[in-house]
C-alpha cells in the first residue's frame, strides 16, 4: 500500500458517499473497533481486529492509535512508514424486497444489504515505549469505561502486573492521510421504499435492524449526515 497516494479505492457510489470529516470522526469514536490492514513481504496482506482510538487534534484529519499483542507478527512484518488501511464497520442489515412499495408497482426489485463503513489510510508507526503505551491504554480504557457508574481505571491494577502486561503489547499510530465513509442506507430508493424499509426493520428486529433504521432516519432528517 502506498501511503502517499490520495486515491480512494472503496467502491462508493455518490448516493452513499459521506465526506463530512467531523461526522466521520464522531462515528469512529462511537464504533471504536476496527480492522488494521497492512502488507508483508513474507505473507502479503495482514489484518488484526482490535480496539482503535482517534486523536482528532493530531494532524489535519486526526491520528488513529491502538495496540496489538507482541506475539502478533504484524508489527514485525510491516515496514515502518508503509501504508495502512483501517476499516471501521457500523450497523448492517439484510433488506428484503418485500418492504419496497415499488414491488407492488412493477416487481422490479431485488434484495440488498444496508451498512456503514469507514476507510482510513495513512503511514503506520509501531512503538514499544512503556510510558507511551500506558498513556494509549489509559485513553482506551477511560473511553470505554466512561459510561460505568464505578469505572475501572488502569491504575487500579498492581504496578508490577501492569508493567508485565505492557511488555506483552506493541502500540501503533496511523496519521490519517485520507478518509471516506459509506452510508448505504437506501438513499438510491424512492421515499416510499425507504419508509417501507424503516418500518420493516422495526418489525423484524434482528441484530442490527434498529440501528440501521435509526441511521436511515438520521440520514433523512439531518443534512449534516449526508456527506
């Protein structure tokens, strides 16, 4: 991957494209779990699924950071400064043609899938400094414990135990050089079809259905979410 290229390669038709940086950064914070993709001369494409945070104040588009297990060879096999792709996936749901008003008119409908995806790219750097790692872990922990009545804190762990755990991980940072969001939420369908999908998702209520329905409503009601 060439970290210097500005070309975006996610298939992203204009109906679904979202380029609102503030909105995308907020969604990354909300999702907070992504796939880190790099390349290796020995094994080709490498991927790790891990918690990932965003520091929006660092760089023009922000900087992603997190850590992987020291035993994960991705950090050893990835050339420092080489390009990384970080993928964040939001809610998704199967969309049946039964929900389309268009089905009753001409029957020219097929199934599809609605989903949210964010692709961020930039040069990756790995680090092993204990103080830097502890700071990154603290930020990650504080973020995910923020809704707890009695949040767990990094300093709650015994010092020697924490030091041993920090030796078992390697941190990384990816300054975002380009970023794109794809909100495939039936924007290419008529209003009646979109309404039918939202109603159908609410009645079916499988995993992700309500979140997709909410995302569809937000996309329709709030111009700031439209890219």
